[in-house]
C-alpha cells in the first residue's frame, strides 16, 4: 500500500479564490475541481477560498463545493496569499470594482460575462487588464460557450476557410422563464444590478459567439427591444439568480428588456441577425446559430451541444447536405481528456475547458481569449443596440470596433 | 360497359385561362388538373386555354400541361367565352395590367404573388378587385403556403387561442441558388421585372405568413438589405424563372437585393423578425417559422412540410415539449381528400388546395383569402422595408396597415 | 387562337384499364394522370376504363378519377380493345387470376403488392409473366417505394460501392391504426383476402426494399409473429381498405398477424432485421431503414421521404457524420420533371414514377423492375417468415432464393 | 476568514475502494468525486484507495483521479479499514472472485456490468449478495443507463400507466469502432476476458433497459450472431479497453461476436427486438429504444440523452405527436442538483447519479436497484441468446426468469 500525495509528483498549485457562489459559482467550482482530473495541466488548481456577504451561506457553499476557506469580504479574499487567481461570479454591477482591485493586487482574474454593465466600466477594466498584462497577469472573460467543443471546432472550420467568404451569421438565444407574468422581480430584472435584460444575459453570448465564429467584429447594429411584462411580484427577501423566492402581493417595475432583436453588419460586410428573449414558450436554452459562407455553412443548437451541422458546398449537389457531426472524436477540441466517441458532454464541461485554458495561459504567460478587450467589444455592441433601440432602430455604429482575439487553446 | 361522361352528372364547368407557363404555370396546371379529382367541388375546373408570347412554346406547354387551347396574346385569352377565371403566372411587372383587364372584363382572377411590383400598382389592383366584387367577381392572390395543411392548421390553433397573447413571430426563408457568383442574370435579378430580389420573392411569403398566422398586420419595420454579388453573367437569349441558360462572357448589373433582414412590430405589440436570402449555402427552400405566445408555441419548416411542431405551455413542465404533429390526419385541413395518415403531401398540393378554395369562393360568391387587399398589405410592408433600408434602418411605419383576411376554406 | 389536340403531335396512346378503385386505385389514377404531364414519355397513358363489381360505385369512381369508361366485370375490361395495360389494384386473393388472364390476353400488367397471397400463386404468375415476356408483354409488381427518389438514389450509392461490403440492413415499418381494439374487422384482417396481416401489408415493402437496396436476396429468416387483439367488431356491410364502416355489436376473429418481427441473412452474409406492426402508437407510416457497410451507411424514414441520410466512412472522423441530403436536386432520380431544389414531393409521386418507368418498359420492350420474379422472391421470404413463426422461430431458408432485378429507370 | 473543514458539519464518511482504473475507473471516479457536490447525501464518499496490478500505473491513476492511496492487489484493497465499499471496474472475468470476496469481507459492492461472464458466476454472486444483505451489506450492478434522467423518467411514465399495456419494445445499440478490419485484438474481443462481444458489452445494456422500462422480464429469445472480421492484428503489449496500442504484423482470432440480433417475448406477451453491433459505420454510441403501448409510446437516443420523445395516444389525433421533452426540469429525476432547465447533462452524470443512489441505499440499508439478481437475469437472457444462436435461432426460454427490481431512488 502506498499513500498518494497529490502535491508530490503533481504540478505546482494555483490557488483560486472565487467571489459569489450562486448558479455561476456552482458551475465554476465544478470546472475547477474537474479540469485537473481530465486534462494534463501545468498547474494544479486549488480551491483556496470563496467569498460572499452572508457568513453562514458562504460557509455552506464552501463545504458543498469544496472550497477550503470562506470569506465574507471579497477584499479579504483578494488579499489572501493562497489565492493567485480571482474568479468573479457576481452580478455585473460589481465586476469592475472587484476585477480592477484584483488585478492591481497582482492576481490573475477570470470574470463572468457580461464583462460589465457599461462601456465605461468595461473600458476601465480593459485598461487595468492591459496594465496587469505588462506585469504578467492574465485576465479572461467567461464567455464559456466558446469552449463548447462543437463551437471551438466550428471556429476552426471557419478559420481554415472551409466556409469561404461569410455572407450570413444568425443567432437566436431563446428561453422561456419569464413567460409566466408572476415570475418574481429578481436582480436579473433590475437595471441597476443586471445592466440589461435578455440583451446582456443572452444577447451578450450571442454577440460574442457571432464575432468569435466569424473572426471579426460587428461594426453596426439596428435594434428593437421590448418589455412585455412591465410589473412583477416583489421578492419577499433577498434572492439571487434564477431561483424565485416567496413573493408578496406587491409588484415592482421591471427595468430591463424581456427581448431584444437586432440586425447588423460584420467588418467584412456579412449580415448578422440576433434575437434574445426569455419569452419563447417551450425554449429552455435554445442558443441556435447558423453561419453561411460561399463555400459552406454551419449550424448549432445548444440544446444539442454535442452536435455540429456542417454543409460543404464544394461537394456535388447530389450528395451534399448538412451533416450531423458528433463532436466527440479524439481529434475534436477538448476531447482528448474525456470519453470515447459518442459519449455526450454537458453544459458544465465548458467550465472545465475554460479552467484548462486559463491555467495554460497563466503557466505560459500568454494572452488568453476571450480577453477583457473582447468583453469590451461585446459591451460596445450591446451599448449600440440599446442606443439604436432608443433611436427608432436607426443603424448605429459600434465605435471603435475592436478585433476579435485569436483562439488560445 | 358504359361510357362515362364527366359533363353528365358532373358539376358545371369553370373555364380557366392561364397566363404564363414557366415554373408557376406548371404548378398551377397541376393544381387545376388535380383539385376536382381529390375534392368534391361545386364547379368543375376546365383547363380552357393558356397564353404566352412564343407561339411554339405556348403550344408545347399547352400540350404538356393539358390546356385545350393556346393563345399568344393575353388579351385574347381574357376575351374567350370559355374562360371564366384568369390565372396570372407571369413576372410581377405585368400583374397589374392583366389582372385589372381581366376583372374589368368580368372574369375572376387568381394572381401569383407578390401581387405587384409597387404599392401603387397593388392599390389599383385592389380597387379593381373591390369594384369587381360588387359585380360578383372573385380576386385572390396566390400566397399558396397558407394552404400547406400544417400552416392552415397552425392558423387554427392561433385563432382558437391555443397560443394566448403572441410575443414573437420569426420567419426565415433561406435558399442558396445565388451562392454561385456565375449564376446568370435572369429576370428575377432585374428590378424592372421582379420589383425586388429575395425580398419580393421570399420575403413576401414570409410577411404574408407572419400576418396570416398572427391574424394581424405588421405596423412598422426596420431593415437591412444587401447585394453581395453585384454583377452576373448575362443570359445569351431569353430565359425565364430559375432555369439558367447559356451565359456569355459579359456581365450585367444585379439591380435587386440578394438578402433582406428586417424586424418589426405587429399590431398587438408582438415582435417579429424576418430574413430572406438566396445566399444561404445548403438551404434549398428553408422557410422556417416560429410563433411564441403566452400559452404555447408553434414551429414549422417548409422542407418538412407535413410536420408542425406545437408546444402547449399549459401542460406540466415535466411532460411538456414541442410535439411533432404529422399533419396528415383526416381532421386536418385539406386532408379529407388525400391519403391515410402518415402519407406525405408535397409542394404542389398547395396549388390543388388553392384551386379548391377558389372554386368554392367562385361558386358561393364569398370573398376569398388571401384577397388583393392582403396582397396590398404585404406590398406596403415590402415598400416600408425598402424605405427603411434606404434610411439607415430607421423604424418605418406601414401606412395604412390593413386588417388580415379571415381564413376562407 | 389555336386548338391544341393532344393526339396531334403527342406520342401514341397506351390504354390503361384498372381493376379496383379504393385507396390504391385512387393513387394509381393520380399516377397515370400525372406521369405524362411531368415526364417526357414515349407513349401517352390514356385512362381507358376502370372495373369494379358495384356498377354505381365504379361509375362514380370513374368520374372522380378521370377514367373514360366503367366495367363491372374485370374480364370485360381485359377484353377491351382500348386497353393495352391492366393495372390490378384489388386485394391479394384475386391478383393471380386477373394477372394471368390479362397476360394470356396479350396485355401488359401492373400488379399491386404483395404479388399474391401464396407462393404457389406467385409462381404461377411468374411463369405467366415469363411466357408473356416472350411475346413482348411486360409485367411489373407495384413496390412503389423503390421509386421514392431518396430510395432510388440510395440504391445507386450502394451499387456504386459507396457503402462497401454490407454488414447490416434494418427495416422497421410501423403504423398504429390497429391500436384501437374497436377498429373493425376489414378485409385486411382476414387471411382469406389479405393473405397475412402486417407481414404482407408492411413487411412485404420492407423485404422488397431490403433486397432492392442491398442488391441481393435474403437467404433465410427467423421470425416471431403476434396477434394482440384477437377479436374485432364486424363491419355492418361490405367495406374495403383502411376505411372503417359502421360496426355492429358482434365481433369476429382476426385471422392475421398484428405484428411480425424477423431477422435474417442476405446472400453476402450481411445481417438483416425487420419489424412490421400496426400497433405502434404514434407511428403513422414509419417505414424506417438503415444500411451499414464497411465504407458508409444510409438511413431513411418514409415520414420524411424527401431526405436521405448518408454517412461516408472514408472521410476524416472529425468532419464525418450523417448528412441530410434533400433528394430534390435535378441530378436525383425522377427529379428532372418536378420542381426546383427543396420543393418537397409526396407519397403519390411514387405512382407517377412507377407509371413513367412502366411506360418506358412497354415502349422499349425491356424487362421491368420489380418483376414478377421479384414479387415471387418477396413471397418466398414471407412464406419462410410464417413457417419460422410456426416452428418456434427456427432459422428457415428461403428456397430457392432468386436474384434481385437490376434497376430499370 | 474561516477555515472550512468538510469533516466538521459534514456527514460521516463512506470509504470507497476501486478496482481497475481504465475507462470505467475514470468515469466512476468522476461520479464519486461529484455526487456529494451536487446532491445532499447522508454519507460523504471518500476516495480511499484504488487497486491495479501495475504499481506505477495505479499510482499515476490515483493521482489523476484523486484517490488517496494505491494498491497493487485487490485483496489488500478489500482488507483496508478505510474502505467500506468496493467498486469493481475490471473486465468481466474477474468480477465474481472480487465481488464475492468483498461481500464476504463485509464490504458493500458496486460491480460494473455485465455482472459476470457466465450464468454460474452470476448465480454465485447473487447468492453472495443475498447472504450479505442479511448482514446489512449492499450489492449493486452498474447498469448506469438506468440513471440517465430521461430513462429514469421514462420508467416512471410506464409505471404510472401512461403507456397502457405494452405491445412493443425495440432497442438497438450501434457503435462503429470495429468497422476498421485493422482495429487490434483487445481484451474486449477475447471470449476468456469479455465473455462475449457486442452482446455482453452493448446487448447487456439493451436487455437491462428493456426489462427496466417494461418492468418485466424477457421470457424467451431467438437470436442470430455474427463475427464479420475473424482475425485482427495482435496488440504488441498489454492494452486494455477501447484504446488500441501499436499492433504488429501478426493476427489473432476474434473469439466473440461482432453483432447480435435477437427478438423475444416479455412476460406480458409484448414483443421485443434487439440489435447490438460495433459494425454500424457512423453510429458512435447509438443506444436507441422505443416502447409502444396501448395508450402511448416513448422513444430515446443516447446520443441525445437529455431528450425523451413521448406520444400520448389519448390525445385528439389532430394535436397528437411525439413530443420532445427536454429532461432538464427541476421535477425530473436527478435534476434537483444540477442546472436550470435546458442546460444539458452528459454521459458521466449517470455515474454521479449511481453514486448518489448507492450512498442512499447504504445509509438506509435498503436493497438497491439494479441488484445482483437483476444482473443475473440479464446474464440468463444473454446465455439464452447465445444458446439460440447456436441452435439455428430457435426460440429459447430464459429459465428461470426473475422479476425486475423496482426503482430505488
């Protein structure tokens, strides 16, 4: 018999400190716990500490998710010696303050999307990230869907030229949890916390993926937004995220959009269309996208995330068609660590992939993708969407429009 | 042995005269030939005469499609005593002149979509139709997709309130026959004949279906359009429709859009989004739509036209989901005349259904749907789309917006 | 103006006489009426006469479906000078007598499937067909699904070697019209008329398609059959086909199978599995098949009959997958006559295709496929299935096993 | 700041010892690590030790997968005081010896499927499990697919009577990793290690699921099996599982089946059909099943494991159809611990669910499902399949046929 100590032959530790522990905190925890079990990593992620305001709740969360310590002040978490990377899983209104403080304290940062609630905040964060990069610190924004294997592989096909010049990108992100007019007024429905509604929550993913897959930014948009249910029951106490607590009889005003529709142009001249809504009855997490180019097309649906549809337009018409590629082959991105072909991955695997790539970036000192600049570019698009929606949908440039980070994996 | 004479016990004849005999003419011919074989009709359609400019070609078409006579002048066709209904299958630039002449001559009229190439023409045609209605003459526009059984049934579900208040209508109509930059410059790519490009050809169907299913008009739109391939090979001689003839080395200017993206609002406040393109590699005839309401949702894809997806949001969440209804049951619209459940119908059946309903309208003197006013409303939407596209996508009202005809079947 | 006479420049007539006018009769009528409108045929099918026992009903059917004359005795129909081809759409128990009489009278014959209710009958019919062939007469059995374009194309892929050596063929044909225990006792549930149940009705198609696609016969089978509902309400009067007439309170015995499951071996050693049932709730016409070979695979579902799934196993694994080929391209079988790509065909088109190919066979004097010998081979397989089912599923050779006809098109 | 000790407020530990660490070992490790992070468990699984013959390899596996100690002898692992539950992930030929020793040593046991390589071994194991049960020890067999949420939910629908009396169960399990004739001769292709081929590997799952969903055993079967590629390259050294090592030029004999087809009858009289193969090009992990009953039907595909298709046959035909239920709602089995609706789970989640249910069984002393008796019943079916295949497919009873365990969750 032999005692196995992970710290023995294992790679050096990378101490993680996480702020926030709701839905995103649970998903990130699973990612950090799992990445080193599945992939060969140059550093070993250690779940050092988690921070939250409620002492009992954060302690319970630490125990549930495997964090070694709990803090009630995110500043204390940043100050810890055993924390080298700060993972921010809070609502958008606190991202800028925490991220900038962590970077200035010499920590690496992973920040959930959307990067911030305003362009100004995102610009400050990006400046902080650039300053920190000069000191060897890494900052990444958590657009985790880039790390769905099917989408990472899709980007590769576009980058290789398998689609040729792009003509169309269309992305719809449809959910239905607000169809019920009695769903309560959580923080995601309040502008001061969430920044925007379906636009920032779902549209941010849609915009990032469109730009990521195309490899080029949106340069202008035209938008309609709508709030169908303008008042909702107030929550009795504090409640976070998607979980609805007991609601009293009084109602409060919804200050964000229920749905956002927008069209736009990419730098190359390709057309793009977007729809983000939480009012599509029966659609649970329907992030669907299609890209059409001169030489081929791609289609994807997050509800079937192991599949990529690929049409090769250079084939003879009689045998051409959208093929359903099961993206579970050893040669597909991230699949080296998982199961044999045909064994499905799920939603949370994207967080293990994100952790994997971030650990590599930290170990090698390379710039990660998506960077804070990518997050800023998305924020500028969202701001242009809101501006267009306020101005009778008039086409509104995204200024300045930033290049999209190359893939780091 | 007994000789069977159709004219014996059969219902009285309704003489049809068709103008044009290309793709649409072939499809209409099949509809006229078939309707009375499948449905019990109060009048018996007789394929009296077809008109076209080229004497040899029109004679060959008459023989191929079963028309008893051929004319080289549509005015002569209208003048025939054995023609009571004129079916117009020509490009859009001749619709107004032929339709108005036919109505003034006391004939019933079926006119292919889009109703016209301009709002002014469509208004004149609608006025003529209204004047003719006072004299008992019927005028219908050929939005045949209303008569796909799945879509007719879908309209019924919306009308019954199975979807509740509508939130979203989204329609994409994707084809790919212009992806090849060497596809030649046919009449469909010339503004003077076609009026517009993907917008009038595909977008007209999309707009009509959105309004038909919702039972209410679009009241405003915001649009982007694009022509990706601006010059194409000239056709050597005259060529019509989708068939590409031999192309010489010279190129001419494409004067219509390759793609049109637009968003809009329906009268009730529901949001709508549209995309019409002929540049979506791998999509052959992908008219896809989805309607989301407070109580349910519908989805449809013309490439699988026997199926309707229906989600009933009033069901318990654990057993709810989009169900694939095979719209081939005896209780579904138009299915009384066809095959047992599960036996697929195809594209051309819509023309038999159109013929069936038009014959009933003629026999009973009831107003048909879609009426010329419905065609005018679509035309106004298309005009607003083009105006918005010219004006930086600014939201452009559809004025005046007309009510949608109730279903006649 | 010019009167167009079809008989003028048109090809010479081929007089058709049809026996039976229920579901199959309606479908065949549509095929005969349509084939010459869509395809260039060397002979012009003329719907000369239809025969049935009930004088009023056959006259009404003639009028409805466009037959010029009605007969109440099939022998009189065969004797008509204006009939050169006899199309047999009656239940299986009368096929042999009519077909042999027609062939002996010098007529061409199209006989609905299954060819007969017994191997002995099928052998006699095949002998008659061979004798008639020597006199230039054509005999074809109506396995119409061979002429679904997707399946005709699938056969071509197998014949070209795109699948390599075959390993598996699996076919299920699922319907649900007998799930209701009160569905009445029609002729299809009586052994003396139908020969067998799901086996002959659905399994015959499944067996023919398996052999057709593989290009080789089944050489042995092992089978289970079952009748779940053993008594059903008697029909008040005579009723035919799938339509259930008014049922009285008394019940009669079902003398055929509700379901048949069998496995088998093809001549090459590939394995085959089959399931035919009318008790699969929710499956309306689910003829689904898959073929796996060393180099590729094919899949098909009759409920989506315009689509063929094709997997090319020689491709790199990362881009390989079942592609959905929309079998509506000009280069696909039978599509030369129909609509542009993406415009769906339906069930009844197979009858127009059958008519097209039969007319070519008659005009050129070439042996048609599927021949009566193909029908006999299917009959031998069905007999072996029934024998195996009676003998505790023991593997039962198909003796002698006949080669499958090459495709004629 | 506060140090969080899991052992403080946390539930008492349950020490796990795992034998084997290849594909199944990795999957089980992930299950044990994750279950307590996602579900509220009465005992806290502790990854105490892993055993394997190769000292270096087992130590590396321990480090990779998070096991605290490594053993090179499974007897030493069983003897450890910190191991209360032995998890057997070795090939089938060692299951009986290890499981019986562990049970006799007073340990709980989880044993991978198939339970054993022969009925005799399975009987001995079941006897040992029954004896151990009297002493409060739990024994479960690892048919993990019972714990795919969609299949657990499907079983609930059948148990509630939503399908009524069953008519048909059909299961195909298709893979393609043996299509390449140069895939090497791993232990899975050797009868002495694997017991059988596709039959035991894939067919065992298929049989267990059929019996689980139906809630009743198979009582007899008729079978064909085949080995298409009879010789394969020998592995250079020892290699396990699915991974192919370098192969020399010599070939060895494949002693198991490549494919097994069988039909059968369930105790109620319902018909069942099965197909298990590793030669279906393009099918990676296609475990597809369908159940048809008098009142409804279910369908499932493991390649889309978050979806269940459900047809309710009591609905009006016009709105009935297979609905795609996304089995990710809070009310679905196992979903209480995971993500919001629409966020996909993957293959390995089944092992966390298995761990969850096994921990509950241990804590409460209740009999687990699937029990060793369930594993024995599957083994008897597999033995009957092989016997039938040897005897010209003759229908072979499964004797004695055991009842299926009720669900424990």
